[in-house]
C-alpha cells in the first residue's frame, strides 16, 4: 500500500458551499475589507473589526456544510495523513481520524484568549455578540478573544508544522488538492516531499507554482478527480 500525505486547500471545500478567499468568486474579490477581519494586527487594534469578525464567523456556511465526495474519498484512504489549510473541520466530519488531520491554520470552532491562552468556543463568543456584547472578552482575565485559527500575520503552530513536514518527508505519494500553493510555509511541503523522493500529484483548477515538479497535474473537478485517484490507491 502506497503511503500517502495529502495537502488540502480551500478548493476542496468550495464543492461543499464554502467560498475561498482568493479565487475568482472568493471573498476578497467580492469585498477586500474581509481581509482585515482575518488579519491579526487589525483584529487586535480595533474592537469594531473584532465584532465584525465574530459576525463573519457566525455567517460562515461551514456551520452547516457537509463533506463532499473528495473529503469522503480521502477519509477512506488507510493511514493517510491529511494536512489541511482549511479551518472547517470537514475532513474529520467525513471520517478522517482526527489524530491524522493536521490543521495548519487551526479550527474556526474553538476560541482562545490572546492574553492567558484560555480555551472556549466560537459559538459562545458569537452568542455573546448576538446578545449585545460588542467585543466579548475572556471571562478569566479580560483579554481579547479570537477564534483558534491562525490569522494573517500570526505564526503557525510549530508542533503542527513539524508533524506536517515529517508526514511530507515520509510519504511515497504527496497529493495536493484544491490549493493554489502560494501560501507559505504550507506550499513548501511540496518541495519537502519531492526532495525526499515522493511522487507528486496536483489537483487544482488553476496552475500552481509547483506544477513543473508534479508527476501528474489534474484539472478536472475535485469531487470527480479525488475519488478516482483514491480508488486507484486502494
């Protein structure tokens, strides 16, 4: 059985109704102001941006989105590592073992205090905003709360990143799905895998900077391509 590591980006979840940021119909093209809502410095500096950011999360289709055929196909791959740039939890909901899903950019359903590190839930913070609090603070220390996602301007969790690098180094096949491969350090995992001898298959609707390294580049719909590729591996 081929050992597989998969890197997924926003493109795998668009078929579940979750828009991406950068694509032609992405949030930033529709309203560039959205970028401030997920940028750490702007978030910390402005209570109004924090309030809008909580409401932005409240309106996210990720609360009701269902895993699609690609998520389910990857979940059926035995012992695959899933390294995801997404924060929507759809890989786990599709059945991928949580301990084998490495969330590079965190998860939108948890919340964390930027001062004391106390953990809570995004739902609790949103409910407080909907009940009239403009800027819900940590109940323990009064610090600023944010979702447990890695915002722009924040560093990745080094433990999670280290495990992702190890998964890239040890796989025989590295599958990049629905990612533009423009965001670092996530995109650099492609080079790590190839340098370690892995075959590289890229499934994406647009060209990526790493296409020249790939053994195969697939531009058919992700919901079709990924189940087909996974079937060939089992």
